[in-house]
């Protein structure tokens, strides 16, 4: 079992003195801190090897140029203190002073943080012609891409504050076309307040968000559904947020059409062209973060993305194009590479938007009845602790040197970065599950594991594999390796099987034993990016999960005995996608926990 070192010290006291930008802390035994400055976001990270916290993690907001001070258990033998600067600020690591007053009393003095100079942007290309002026639009709130999501199991809404499942009220209208979720004590994020967004999936045409701003907040979420849709249920996620799912599961609504919303013209064939809504302008707005489509009358639109090419297609029924349509200038700095607009039929418009390199499109929303807005996002590669800069430590005067415990040399000193163990299951004499057409589990999961390892290392994460080729490693050997090297994360990768000629059973699932955060992050990443049946996140008593002394997860990537999964898992391209999703989930967890 995982144990703490017998002579571990404790963090007894700490405080942050805002007037002097100084952190003071005391331990009950001598310690030799390690410190570094890590950017994005800028933070001073101080590790105390051999010190344990013996309390829940602390996150104290400070204010001004210092955002917060966080204290937590980085690994079993190390307490970590983090001073995070406010966004847009940095400091010179050479001017940070970490000084020992005694072997157990230390101060961290910060210089005055400085604003980060923003590089000047290249001027945009001059327009070829002066575009016709747009009618002024009220500036809509810019939605966060993650605040509302259509998932493979339903709908997810991020919340600033969860309510109680027992207080949630769910009602359906008499005409069966709307379902309202009343959420006492829940708070919506600013980006969703009084917003209506298109869904057009699972028999849901749109979703509306409302917030009662009183001393006791109450949120309301309303979905417009097909009248044949089953009732929907809601529950609060442990990670924060609201999950909406149809009763009976997603299979009950997968083939439902979304209800058509009433338009001004009930019989389009009888309406003359000049009475149709007319799209007059398509322009980039909000500092190139939204593409706005403007009409002279209310319109409704439906969006769809081709994940292979990145092209986003917007279909707008019962609409016509103006002559001409004012469009954006697509210069070399434009987030849009190509824009095509065409009248598909006399009463239907199609818009195809191709992103520039490093750009992705988010969700199609409706700030008001006459405007559609497509979110435009710059894709940033997630990096882990990029380019950390060491900070000098001034030891206390006349202090005895701290001698590391030679009996446990690998566990005392903190690592320079995060260490992840990737565990390809089975191997060698143990093929694991054997599925259709003789597909062996060990031959599926090794290439996935190798790709996960490579992808993490490309992001600056240290990785060790329990096996890197086709040979056998015992379960105990796998867990012992993770504990011996002081890993921060353990992820075991497997493929599933079921007997009895039940080839119709397919899907991936993720297991945990202690805390589910890591497994939930990996699961969330997979279902967002891969077309695979979702069997959820579950608690399991697997040996490697029980015996690994760090956050651990076991991923079952699919069933080698399932007709659908077997075909996919035999495909190297699909295995690479699975590896990318698992790696992204691990990176999301590292970022979430600020490791």
C-alpha cells in the first residue's frame, strides 16, 4: 500500500502580506525549498520536499496584481505553494527572494509585478472596396465555448454555482413542446444569461437560459423539444455544471427530428420573394471572435461542422440573399480562409466557412432574432509548465545542511515536471481479451499507449511506460513502478470483451477507485472527440487502481468482441484518434489541477 514517509514534516503556518508582496511560512521540521517561475499563467511555484499538508487544499484570492495563493499536496512527499499573478502581469525571477530565517521559517519576497507588453498586430490589408455600413448591433456577450455543450449523452451546461438535485423542478408544457428546468440556488455563467442557442439534435431545436438575480439566485433552463420526445431529466455534475439527458437514454431520441419553429411565413410557397428575410451582410465582429450573419427580418439557422476539413456549413431556410451581400475582408490575418454564400433554392441559403490555419469554429448562436453568430476560436496548443525559470534560494545562516534520506532517494525531491505512468495492459504471454477475427487486446492497446506517451512528451510531460514492447509485466510490477518513481498520474489502457456471442455490445468506459476527477477528464475528452458508444465513468476495484498511490484511471477503449468496436480498433487511424483523446484528457486534468 501507499504510505507517507515516517519522518514527514508538516506545514504549520503561512500568510501572505499583500502590502509587501511577501509570503511567510513555517514548518515543524527543516526543509530545503525549490522554487521556479512558470508562465501562462505567471506563477511562482514553491515545492517543500518531505512536508505534508494534513488538510484540504487552500485557494485564497488576494486581489490587485496578485490573483491568488494556493497550497496543496503536490505528491505524497511534497507540499506545493503557488503564488499566481493576475492576468497580464509577470515579474523578473532574478528579483524573487526566497530566504530562510531558520531551517523551518521562510519568506518569499516578490518584486512589483509588471504588465506584459503586448506585441503590436500587423495592420490588416486595406479593403478592396468600401463596404456598405451595417445597422448598429447591440454587442452580445461572447459565449464561452465550454459553457454549453452538446455531448454524446445529452446536453451539458456549465454553472457558476450548482444547486441541489432535491430542489430541482422539471415541468413540461401541456402541448408537450417545451420542458423547463427550475434550478433554485444555481447561477448561470455570464455568457449564457438571457441567451437562446440552437441545438438541432436529439429532438431539441433550441435551449433558453434565464437567471433571477435576487439574494437567492434561481436559474431557468428551457428546451424546445419534439412533441414525441420522452421526458428529460437533469442532475448536477460533481465537477460543477448541469447535465440534461432524455429518460431512457440517448437512444430514445437519436432518430428524432428537431421541431420546426414557427416562421413569419407559414406557407413559404405562397409568399413572394420580397417578403422573405434577406441576408444583407456577413461580417467579422468582436475582435474577430464572431462571424455575424445579419438579416432584415427574423431568421433561424442550423450549423454543422465537417471535422475532417474543419469547414462549417450554415443552412438558413426561408431566406434569400441581398444583391450584393456585404462580406468580410479575407486578408492574410483573417481567421477565415474562405467564405462561400449561395442560394440553394429560391427560399434557402447555404454559407460555407473554411477556417485559416490555427482557427476552429465554435457554436452557432442567436444574439437576437435577426442575427446569427458563429464563434471563432484561436487554437492554442496546451503546454505544461512551459519554460520554467529557476529562482535562487537563500539558505538560513548557520543552518545544518539537509541530508536526503538515502533509503528512499527517489521519493523525496520533487520532479521538475509532471510524471505520468502509461500502462499498456497485458503483453507477452498474456494476450488479454481475444475478439472477432482473432484481434488481441495487447495488439490494440500497445500502439495506443505508445502514441499517448509520445503526445504527452511533445507537450513537455515526463512519461514512463510500464512496457514499451510485447512482453509480460505483472500487476504488482506495474503498480510498484508507479509508486517507486513517485508518479503524479497513472493511466492504464485496456480493451474490453464479452462472451456469449454478444457482438452487439460496444462502447468505451473509464474506471477509477479513489477520486474520479482524472477518469472524468479522460472520459469527457473521449466522448467529445470520438464517435463511440458511451458506457460512462465507473468505480472499479482493479489491482493497479487500488495499489497505485496517486490519481489513477483505467480506460477500456472498446470491445474487441463488438462488431463496431472491433472494426474501429483494427484501424490505426482510429487508434491514433483514441490516443489523442486520452492524452488530451490527461492534459486537461493536469491543467485543471495546476500540476
